C-alpha cells in the first residue's frame, strides 16, 4: 500500500508537469528536476568565505532538506567535502546522498552534487562584514521504479548576500539571502528542460576556534503551489 502511495504521488507530480507542458509551459519540469537534486532539495548554508578572516582548511559537511509534497514530504540527506582556495575567498564542494519520500517502502533517489562559490565584493565595518558572492551548483538524481528509471539533471546560479557579525575568536553569526535561477531536465518519458527561480536564506553560526558550523536555512523553488524547503547543515573544519 505504501509503495502504491509513493507511485501515486510521483505520478501526480508527473501529471502536473505534463499538464503544464500541454499549455506550452516547461517550467514545471524545471521544478520537478530541481527538487529531486541538491540545488533544489538542499537549503543553502553559510560558508567561511563570507567572513573577513576565512579558514583555508578543508571542511566536511552534512546536510538535510525537508520539503512538504502533497500529503507526504521529500527528505534529502547529503554528505560531502569542501575545498577552499588558498586565499579563502572561494571554495569548491562535492556531495553525495539520498532523497526519499517520507513513507516506509517508498522510492528513493540517489543524488550527486557539486558547487563552486565565492565572494565578489566585501566590506567590513563596526556592525559586521557584508559580502556579495556568486555561486554555481550542479545536481544529478536517479530514481529506479518497477516501470523503469528516471534521471534528473539540474544547475543553478545565484548571488548570495550575507552579513557576518563577530570578530577574532568570537562565534560568528551569519544571516544571508540567496536569490538564484535554476534549470532542470527530467529524463525518462518527459525528456524536457525547464527554468525556475529560487529564493532562499538562513542563519549560520560559525565558530572559528572549534571549526564547527551550523546553519538553519529555507529555500523555495518558485512555482504555483510550491512549498518552502527547510534545511539543516553542519560542517567541521579539518584541523
């Protein structure tokens, strides 16, 4: 019964995409591909390059994203590693994980992600450090069902804006916003590509002495009826 429910939910989402295509709108395809891959299934997180004195050490990351869908939800879990540049002004990350509908026996999606992000402009003052950045994210997802496999491909580009509070050895509090544009492609019987806007943000806590970071974030792929995704990310800088 639960597996049947999972197939019904997936079929409903595909039907919504096909309905949009019938009206000459492929934007639903972009939404569908984004939420089943890390660019749309994992909320953005605060990074070291947002600070005035960033760390240049490798960090290990774990992320969770929760997206309500119809009468269920999609939960995505990823783990990865982030490599900063020598200057600490940018970093490159790789991740892998799994996304699933929130019911026993439901289908799951294996996901891969890659991200490059860094600062374009930074200004420090007595009230904090403002940073304007650029980021690019790539995602791959693959779902296998009895009727065959479906592949999702996605990419997004955004301009994160952040304001970091704290200096020296103090704990840094980093609120941020992440407007972006995303593109998604769904394989299998859909085989089309669509573009959607994304808007996200959150608050991160980065501890320079311990190397531990945590972020509570939200993100929404903008589409009629779309829901907010809620996320938690943690990181540990290698010492």
